[in-house]
C-alpha cells in the first residue's frame, strides 16, 4: 500500500469482501475509498469497481490500488516502466513543496518546516511538474495520470519526516527522510479492471439496486483533509495559501460530517437510508462517535441488519500515546439488506423513519 492511513482496512480487506460474496453483475462501490485497500481486494476477485472519496489524493491512491495492466499503456512514453524511469531521472527543481515544506521555508516565513529535505522537496516538485507537462502534451490518459501521481504519493510518503500523518513533522530527521526520493513501479495484476473513479461527497454518489456498497466513514474527529493536506497538495500540484507551523492548506471545505460527534449518527442513518443497493456493508468501530446499539437501531429502518465482528485487529495509530493506550481496536461491519423500494420514487423521498440522536 505504501501510505499509512488512519482507519486503513488493508489488514481486513479480504474478510470484508468475503461478506460481499462473488460478483453478481453489479459493482462493488467503495464509497469512502481512502487508500483503496478494500476496492483492491474486490477487484482481484473480479468485481467491477467504483471508488469514491472527497479527497482527490485518496481517489488517486485507489486508482493505483485497483488498476490492472490492461488499464494503462503509457504508449507515448514507451510503457509504464519507461515512464517511471523518466520520472526518476528528472533533476530537482525547487517549487512550492520546496519553498513551504522543507527547511527552505525559513526564506519566506518564520517556521522551518521539516517534512522533506530540500533535495527531496525539489525533486518532488520537479516530478510533479513533469507529470503536469505530460498531461498538457496529451501523453497520459486520466487513469495513467492518477496512477503516476499515486506512485509519486507513495514515494513522498517513504521519505516524509513524519510519524504517520502530515498533521505535524518531526523535529529531528528520521533516517528514512534522509534517503533520496525514488518512485517505484508497482506490479500491476494481469487484468483490465472495470473501474469508475469519482471524487465527491458520498451523498452525491449514484448507485443501483445491483450494487454492493461499502461504507467506511471516518469514526473519530480526525479530519482526513487536514491530516493528509500534503498529499492533497502533491496531487493537485498547486500553490495554495498555507499557514501555521504545519503549513496547512485550506481544508475546511472538505470537513466531513462523520467526524463530528453531534452529526455522525444522523449522517450515517441518512446515508444508509438514501442508498440504492442490493447489499450495504458499513464498517464502524467500538471507538467511534456512535455507540453500536444506536447505530443498529437507526439502521434497522433501512432493512435487515446483521452485525459481523471483523476480529480485533492491530491497526495504525497516529501517535505514540495512542499506541500506548491501546494496541487494538474492535472493528465490525454492519450488513444491511435494504428493503426494496419503488424505483420510481425519487431518492430524496425514500428516506423513512426517525433519526436517533446521541445524548
Ligand atoms: C476510514 S477512511 C477509509 C479507509 C479505507 N477503507 C482504506 O482502507 O484505506 C475514510 C475516508 O472517507 C473519506 N471521507 C470522509 N468524509 C467523506 C464524505 N462525506 N464523502 C466521501 N468521502 C469522505 C476520507 O477522505 C477518508 O479517505
């Protein structure tokens, strides 16, 4: 996977896809895709895939995690390997990442940011600019572009001087951060994935009664748009106004309702009741904002509800204190077999039942 991601389901992806069973003509919709670990497991079992996330960087990572050899050719660049080699050969050229996220930041502000060494930051700038030039020249399809950016995000993550997220950088340089950044070609599976990739709010995603829809919403107050701001900037290749010690780009327009304790239950309930699908799988955690019983009670409005314990898994925690407090988290998946609704009734009118609020 390459990017440590809060709430990643990489370790339990197969168990989750087991619940979906074999593909029966519909799509497997990973509607909060993050790194795409669950979509990747479903794609390897032959499902047609839809990935969706509010963060373009997450959708790129998910495209990278699900494509097969048949999805990309990189013909104008001489193939995928040649494209990666060409990227690694680009000499460093200081740009926005260098000016804001390496020690060079002291030239424009008071904070010395140590996310990347100056050399690596300049190379990341140059490689991102080169991908942009290839896009402008018409050398890359959209899928090829997203795959290369996903490879660049993985490369950046390997040399980022952080303890997991981009919520802060380390004061002292870690040994990994001092190594030269290197883009690695990933081993693509020998298939052509039927893939739709969507950047957008989950509430806008269209699904059908044939689909299996997987929801893996945030369940704590940690906002992904803030914690992974630098992946967003690398993906966009833009130069936003950034501020504070950490150099945060504007992120509040991507703030998620699911991260607010007061809104989470209402948002989850409306989401499930408003979703057209053959089967809905919702991952949640005993550490989440909404107690399990409240969730089950509210979701029973939507259809037949079954709770699957996914096992107590070790999982990535964003800081040392969190790791010391607990090493594991109880994940479960709520499976909902929706009550069939009249397809003629507009989606907005299908919401039935009351929302139970937490105290
Ligand atoms: C728990 S993570 C998903 C992890 C993923 N299953 C994996 O294995 O990497 C939640 C994801 O939901 C996204 N997200 C949060 N609110 C959203 C919304 N309203 N619509 C779409 N995506 C959202 C976040 O950007 C984040 O990538």
